[in-house]
C-alpha cells in the first residue's frame, strides 16, 4: 500500500513535471513559451515576406531582361508593384537625373565622370544595404532566442536541482527514489529550452542564407543597371 502511494505521487508525464515544479521553474518555462511563440511568429512572417519579395523580383527581372532601353525599364518600374529591385532602379535613375541636371546648369558635360560613376555605385550599394536591413528585420531575434533559451533552461535546471537536494536534505532521505523526481522536474526546463532554441536556430540560419543570397542578387542588379546606362551612353 505504501509503495502504491509513492508511485502515485511520482510525476509520470511532462505535464505532471511542470505542475510539480517550483515557482521559479514555472516562471522560466513561461518565459520560454513566450519566446517560442514570438520566434514562430517571426519565422512565419519572414517566410511569407520572402516568398512575396522573391515572386515580385522574379516577375520584375523577367520583364527587365526583355527591355533593351532605359526608358522602357523606367516605365516598367513605375507600373510594377514596388519592390527592392524597383527602388534600387528608381534610386539609380534619380541619381542620374540629378547629376546630369546639375552638370547642365553648370555648363559641364552631360555624361558622368569616373568619380560620379563611382558615386553612383556607392549610392546603389547603400540602397541595397537599406533594402537588406529592411527585409532582415527581426531575423536577428531568432539568433537571440536560439542562444538565450538554452541558458534560461539551464538556469531553471540548476535552481531546480538545488531545490531538489535541499528537499532531500530536509527530509533526511538520500535514496534514488527521493532524489529522482526533483531532478526530473528540474531537467524539464532544459528539455523545453532546447525545444524552443532548435527551431529558432534553424530558422535564423535559413533566413540569413536567403538574405545573403538576396543581397547578392540586388548587388548584381545594380551592376546591370549601371551597365545598361553605359551601353546607352548615359554615363
């Protein structure tokens, strides 16, 4: 009869372990649950955003490569849904227009000098970096969740183990049956933390790779725009 009563008191599921854990451990688990929800929300949002941006870029680049004149490309950017590629193109056209206007007013050459072409390249690089930063908003949060969650879980586990051994010391029993439940309750924090950290870390690496690839595509697109301007004698 005593053995049955002890077995009934021992937590047998993860939910029982959470219910039997200390207030501190429950607070750690609550923080981890919030971080998990936020990280999954970020991953879903970024997945939708990247799909939309990549689809728009594919359509725009398909039309861009069919256009052989700068005027046609400028018209395409105006009637196409705004995207990082259209904003980079419009920034290049704006720089070209402003530079040639200033040169014409000063009686200088209407074509761009080598230093002005270099300045155009720098302007496009800055626009590309801005678009990359905007697209990558909240992606570093996933890295933060992936690195902080295991530490929070470890903290909850350490505190739980300390409480378990203090309970054993107060009870005066040092057998395994007295220690194991408390240790198991403490380890649930680490297990939950890993369940939060692993998806977030995977998500961060996936989106960081896609972001780097998109950054390279935008940089290459800027070079194509400069080449188109040069081919038409605008530079």
